[in-house]
C-alpha cells in the first residue's frame, strides 16, 4: 500500500474528494491536512473544505471572517491563505442546547437544535455557494465530514456528511481509528447504515493509528475487502508526537523532568481556542497542565508558578463555574503566595471588575462581577471583533514583536479617565494603541490577543515574567509546519495514492 508517484497535472480536472469518519476523532482532519500537503507538493492547487463544523477553536481569515481552527491548519498544509469558503458554516456551542451560528465568517444569533434544523436549508445554500467558488478557483477540493455519517438522528437535511456528498455527487473515503478498538465493526457498521446510493459512493477505507506488525492485520483487511467489496486504501501507523492543532479536543498535558516552572489552565465548560497553550504544552521546560474539575468533589487548583485563564464562548457562565468550584479563592491564594495570573480574551475579561451583557449576546442578559484583579469593565456588543493583529508585547521590562488574532464580542475599558489613574500598565502596543493590562504589582496581566505566546521570544518573555529563563526553542508555526510535513510523508508512504486516483477517475466517468 505504498505510492510515491506524482500526478500528471496536464490531465487533472476539478475533483472533489470527501473524507468521512466512523467516529469523531477518527483522523478526518489530519488526513485532509496530509492530502492537502501531498497535492500541494505536486504543484496542484488544492483547497480544504468543511461544509459544517462544530468547534470552539476558531481562526480569523485575512478578510476578517471566522472559520474552524482545523481548516486554517489545512489551509497552511495546502500552502494557501485561509478563506471563509473553506468552512462556510461554523457552530460554536454556547450552552448544552444552543450554539452561535456563523455563516461565511460572520456570526448570526444563537440557535437551539430545533431552530438550526429548520435553518439548514438556508445554510445549505451557503455551503454550495462556497463549494462552487472553490470549484472555480482550485483543481482539487478535499472535504472533511463531521462526526459520523451513521448518526441516524442527524440524517434529515444533512449538510455535513452524506447529505453534502450526495448533493455534490462526490466520492467518499471512510477513515476509522483502530486504536479505539473495534475497527472492523466501525467500518462495516457505518457502511451498513448508509443508503444504497451512499454506499456506492464510498470508494474505500483508511485505517488510522495502527501499532504493531502489519502482517497480523492482513487477514482482517482481506476479509473486510471481500465482505464490503471496498478496497482498503491505506493503513496509517500511529504517529507519536504529532503536534498539529486540534480541532476541538483539549490535548494532553505536558510533564517533563526538564521542567523549570509549573503552568496550569483551569478547564471550563465553554473554554475556547485552547490552542493558545500549544506552545507552552509542547515546551519540555514547562510542566503544563489542563486542570479539570471533579464531578464528585471540589478540587482546589494545585500549586503553580502561573495560572492562565483561557478564552470562553460563554464568559459569564464559565466565570460562574470558576466561582462554583472555589477556584476564584484558589487564584487569590496563589497571588498571596507570589504566583502570577494571565488572562487571554475571555480570561482577560474575567480578571476585571464587571462583565455586562445587556443584550444577552452569550446567554441570558445580565451582569456578572469579575475576579476584580484588574481595574477593567467589559461590555458585550452585537458586533464581534475579528481581526489579525501585529504589535509589541511588553512584560518584565522587555518588549518583543508578536502577532495573533482577536475574536471577541466584549469591549474592555480601563476604569479611570486616564491610563495613569488605573494603576495598571498596558502590555500590548498595536498600531500605536495601548492594549491589555498588567497590574502595578506585576502579578496579574491579560490581553485579547490569541496566539500571543506562539512566538518563542514571547514565550521566553512570559517565562521571564515568572522569573524563569528558558532555553532557545522554536516558534509554534515552525513546529506545526514540521508536523504537517511529517504527517504528509507518512501518508504518502502508507496510502495507495495510485488506487485513490484510479477510484476518482472511475467516479468522474460515471
């Protein structure tokens, strides 16, 4: 199942290939990224596409739109700029029953499941408008499904899986994660729950995250191909240390014997953009931990040098969660013992005096008292701020260049007529404007800039603020670029790309 041949671009036609999974986290996002990089290496103009994405990790496109983080990573793999057309429908959960609906990068009102079900026909129009544009601009489109196509309760008016594939009339590859166990049941069961026309458009299977001797799997592969009459297009090995930004799942914590200081991030129900912490998590000189609440008892935050409060899709609700767990008291104790606290976006808002939501932008209208660690007031507005930024970060008496992006409905102001009266200092300068804040005692700081520590110099500055010196490392962008290349190399070796092309050509002539 190996192929390293390049494709003949002269005979290349517009083609759409969809990757669907037997489960969430089966490997759809990474397979799409790998194929985008493989085709881009061959000089083929390729674009990623996810019709509908439900995720709290998002990114800002150059035009100021919001898309899923995974599609921004896939765009990087394809060597193209992110576009709102790569993810025309993004759903960002605000509660257990409602999500903010984002169409072509712009937020609409929140909808519950029933409202969105009725809205799907409108969303479908947006999906195919984007797909049509990509068909005119690119030679190949690699589409990522969502969850599983076998979710029977979601089949009506589906735009995320087979509903899209049927309407776009494109072939489908189904990927399954063997590391979860039951891979043959997953594949056979998924196929069995599809309609006849849907089954016919499945051109093959990919098995992901295999460990061990492939010879022990071969009899199962033979049986699967004979039983389903579908080829196995590849068995991808388990890749250790694959550092690619996750779509939504919170990644594992980093623990290392080389660690010089301890960082914890309390995990709240609506925490968003946790990829802000990838640079910290991947640095082996940082003992990094995502700290979870217990379902059975209140667990105090563990001792640490630095506590970071992350972004949130529902800031007031997550702030209430922090208070319910008693973590607000742990944070104040941490500060009394000389620790540091940093807030990013929603976490920055929590550090202030009050958060006002008179329009009910993120839930029920109302106000919440913040942690009162910085003299700030935040009010949520209907219009969301979406922008990529570049500026200077100032901490510990030093400044470094940083870049990142802002996604927030809140507008935050210092609680004084002038900056000098607030008894805080700004930590960011963007386009000559002072932004963010650090307390006069230099213990509490925050800002709106996501990705602020992706730059290695900025991460070193954060460590220095915590009285720690880190060794020279790499920017997160370089780490992720190496990971994409590694993923593409593995997939190019273990996928039968010639067979995939054969199946696509068969499909295009039907």
